[in-house]
């Protein structure tokens, strides 16, 4: 983190709206990636990002160290998304069953469907790491920082995530080959 | 390589995301070449990556995503007004919190100071105040210069008359005050009004001026001496003195004073004297002397006796004098004009009358002013000395009077008889004894008491008092003697001593009311209470005593109790106590004696009180005992305990119920709210 970024976070913590808006511009996509990874739904993810930003603004004075501001922002988003995800589980998930009953039209659609269900089977953290990787093309180190993981933990996580996906998608993969 | 094979998933993922170092890539590729299974997995992973990339690319946020987030943020958190935001932001910072607390504390301190009305003057204000004080001082110094002058005058007695003409002609001092310059002007305008009779005064003033000059000379240049001298040249000063002297003989002193007054060219104006009760004289002599001789006269007067007090005063009437003088001149001019008007006799009669009236008024004024001036002239011409004379030992008393006061308290069986006896005694000795106040009281309970006050001629007092004492038993007798000085105070060897009438106050009460000299209480245990109580009565009567009161009681358990109070004369007390022993077993004897020291008491006849309790121990079994009674008591107590606990439970319910209801209601509402939110 360079000095200008630090200064920006510090200003935002002290109530500088301009600085906070700059942070929104810079961090929204990261937050979206995390939220989408967990929720797998764009609308919900967008709402989560929005709510997280509002909450972050209201609670900004809780952050003492400007360095930790982005990680803190991501944590808010993760928790928020997790809350939303849990609440969704409580209500019966109907449209998914309907979707599965729909006749498969194309191969890609079928693969899409399978991929989604395979992703849904992964732990939240794995999904979030994957989306950060695919949406934002972040390297391992950045993802670890963003998700608050220890150094080197991501290597195993992504490896396991990919392996799990592979097992789930093996028939489809075979068909495409 | 076993590690690569085991960890192939991680290796492949890292390879896919470009996280492998050059060395690691080499290792992976070597393994892939060796291991067919891993190669297949590698292939699958690559395919899946492609699918993932394609699928997730669709889910990426659109380019307007950030803008939407920003707009949403701005909508939901509208910018607050500057002051409010500043305040809320400030409050979140620790430094600001500390400052706020400090400010509040400071405010409280200021409030406290306001309430206790403690004023804090700044040092600057104090300095300014001090400066003002300093600046005021010079003017005060100028003011005090004036009164200081008479002191200087006193020293100037022996100085010869200097150069009065020069003094009068001296130019007005430039620094003179408004009043003084006015005086100068007046004196120049009307030189004729200064009465020629004031030669002496002028001379004196000149001397004063000379004195002043000498005093000044010691400190300043001789040339400056004329300035203050001119100021006092035409002063009108009234001098007077008060002297208080203690002398041996009043008449001698008055003669000497008259001689001294003539010597100093003065005269005795008035003499007054007053004779005191002890034959000493006190008086006042007023002497008029020339002012310049006043001090010398006072010196001489002092030789007459002991000086008790002396005051010397000077009154400056210069301004008033010359004011009146000027007004007098104006009035004279006015008078002349009015007279001229009358002489011409033109105009109506009414106008003439008006002029006459005005002329009258003016003349009245003129006379008044002339009178005033004459009075002042006389006052200035002569100094007044008031000499108060008092002969020595003026306060010595003329005579002493010895007053005796006696208090006598009597006890008698028949108060009224003694009351009448004393009255009869007084009428038989009409010359030596006189009753001033007699009172016989009988209250609602039949108690009788009397008080008699009388005056007895001193020579007969002892006989009369002895006679009165013999009427009854003397409880108390007190005599008080007082020596009163008449016509003065203190001691005197010459004064006569006289005995005044003796005052005697007698209080007569019935014997019954007399406090017992000795009180005894005892118990007698016996089998037949009734009988013994009767016996007691006869025993007491045999010993010259009386039963004052008695009670008898019997309780349900058969215990009998009789209380008897007896009163016997002290001389028969021992005999009675012996007789009591024969009645039964005497227990718990306590004796209380009241020794009244310092009072004359007839001990043999003094009353002794004895309170006797005759009792019999009950021997009937109480109906409060036995198994049935115990059972009944137990049941009653347990019923009471149950009732008590029931009451307590009721109280507890009444206490807790509102809280329980409130808590249940809150929990219910909370549940509803949580459910509603889901």
C-alpha cells in the first residue's frame, strides 16, 4: 500500500466523503466478487455491496489503522453476504427445482447449470476466492490479504476447489472433449 | 516426484493461475511427462478453467456498476450540514472528547464562582485603582494644610506684631483656591466694612502670620513667607475652649478665675453652681478673654486644680461673614432706591403700598444681617472659655443604709390559724411591725398555703422573727443583708450608717406538703395480709404517726398485696421499726435520707415516711399451665404462623407480579419483532 492510498483511507476514516467515494470506485468490484462468490446471484450481490458500503461509512471511525481499512471493508461484505445467504436458505428454494426440470436445450446451458450447482456445493470461502481470481485476476497474495487468510493458505484452497469442481463436472468435461 | 503427484491439484491450480516459480514449473512438467493420470487431470483442469472463465465472464459487473454504487451511497447517506457533521466527527476523536470534558469542567468551575459571587479582579484593574489613589493624594494634602495652621498659631504667642500693613497689601497668591481669591476680592471691594473695633483681631492675625512665616522659614526661603500670611490677614476666626477641672473649693476657684480674667483683659460672663447631696459643689464659669490671650489664660487656669479635660476649637466664619457683608451692601442700595421711589410719589396707591411692603422686607433683612455681623464680631473679638468645675470627692456617698431581707418557711397542721395569729401580732405591735402583703391560698384539692410579707422596725426585728418562728415548724430561714450607698458610690469614712426596716417574707404550708426528711420502704411477708394491714394502723397510731394512704389487691392466682404509707416524727421512727418486726418477716429495707445542709431543721419533729408492702405468695395452680393449656397455646401459635406466612406470600406476589408481567410482555414483543424482521 503506497502513501497516497494510505492518506486516502485515513481521510475517509476521518469523514472525508470524497476520499470514501474514491474508495467506493476502487473497491466495489472486489466487494462484488466476494459477495457474488458467496451468493451466486448478481442482484443480491449488488445489494450486499451497497449495504456494506453504507455500513462501512457509518462505522468508519472504528478503524484505527488505515492500513487495515480495505480488509475490514471486505470482511463487512463477507459477513453481510453470509447473512443474506443464510436467510435465503431458510425460505424454500423453489425456482431451482423448476429450472432443473426444464428441458435442456443446449450443451453450454447444461454445462452452465452443472457448473453453478458444482460451485454451490463449495464452501463459501472457496467460492469467494475463485470469483476474486476470475473476476479481478488477483494474484494469490492479494486474495489472501483481501480475505484475511494466512500466507500460503490459498494455494491449498484453490487446489481443492478446482479438484472438487473437476469431479463434479467430469461427465460434462468428457462430453465437450 | 511423489510430492508433486500427491499435491497435483494444488500444483495444477497454481500453474493455471501463474503462481509457480520457474523451478516449480520445471518440476511439474517433469512429473506430467512421467505420470499419465496427472496429465489427464491437467487436461481436465485446463478445460474446466476455460469453462469457468467463459461462464463467470458473463457474471462480471457491468461498467456502470461503480457509478450505481456511488449513486446508491449518495442517496442513502445524504451529505449533512457542515456544522452537524463537524460536531459528530469531532466527537469521535479522542482529543476532541478530552477537550469537551475539560471545557465542561471549566464551565462548572466558572458557574461555581458565579454562584459563590467570588469576583476575580484582574491585575490590570488593581493597578489602575492604585494609580487613582495616588493621584488623589496631592489634593488631600492641600486640604489638610488648612487645619494644620492653628497648631502653628499656638506656638506663635511670644512673637511680636510684625508688619501687618505689608501683609494686607501683599498680592493674592497665584495658587490660592477659589474661596480665598474671592475673599481677597471682597476685602478689597469693601475695605470700609471691616470694623475698626477689630484692631485687636488684626493684630492677632498679623502675629499668626508672623508665626507662620517663622515656621515656614525653618523649611523654605524667607521670601515665600508672605504668601500664606496674606491668606489669613482678614480671617474671621471664632475661638473657644472648654476646660474641666477638679478643684478643692468651688468658691475660691471662681474668685481666682475672675482675677485671672481681669488680668488678661477679659471678664467672667456667667457663673452657675449646683449643690450635690453630699454637700459638694459642681458648677460652670464662662469667661470671655481676648483671643490673643487665650492660650496664656488657659495655662494659668490649669494651676487651679486637676485638669480633667480640655478642648480648644477655632471656627472660621470668614466666608459667611463677607457674604453677609456683601448682601448687606446690596440691600442698602436697594433700600435707598425704594426710598427714592417713595419720594417721587408717582404711580398708583396700590403700587406705593407694594413699594412700602418691599421696603419693610428689605429693612428687616438689613437688620437681620447687621445682627449677624455684630454677633460674629463679638464672637471674634472675644474668645469664650467654658470652665466646668467640680469639687473633689464629688462622688462620695452621703450615707449608708443597711437593708435586711429574711425568708421564712413554716410548716403547721393548721395554716389558717397561724395566718391569723401573725396578723393579730402585727396589729398589736402597730408601730414596730407592718404587714405589706398577705395571701391565703386554697386550691381545688383542699391544700392550703399562705404567704405574708411584712416590714419590721430594726430594733424590734429579732423579737418579732423569734415569735413568728415559734408558731410552727421551721423548714427554712434565710437572711440577706445589703449595704446601700446613698448619694454616690464607693467608700466613705465620714458617711453615717443607718439600719433600714427589715423585710420578712413568711410562707406557711400544711405539714402534709412537707417533704419527708427520711424515706423508708420495706416488704413484709405474711400469711394473712388483711389482718396485718390493720395491725399496722394501730402500731403507727401508737407511735404518734398516721397512715397517709393504703391499697389492697388480690390477683386471680390468689396473691394478695397491701401497700401502706405511714408518716411518723423522726423521734418515733426507731420504735416503729421495732414494732414492725413483730408483725412478720421484714424484707428489702431501703432507707433514703435527705440531708438539707445549711438550713435550720427541727430534726426530732421532722416527718419520716415509711412505705410498707404486705404480701402473700399465691399457691393456687395457675390455669395458664397444664397439658391442655399448652396444646391450646401451641395450636394458636401455629395458626398465627400460617396466617403470617400466607400474608407474606401475598405480599411477595403483589411485589413480583408487575415485574413478571412486564418482562413477559417485553419478551413477547421482542419475539414478534424478530419474527417480523425475518
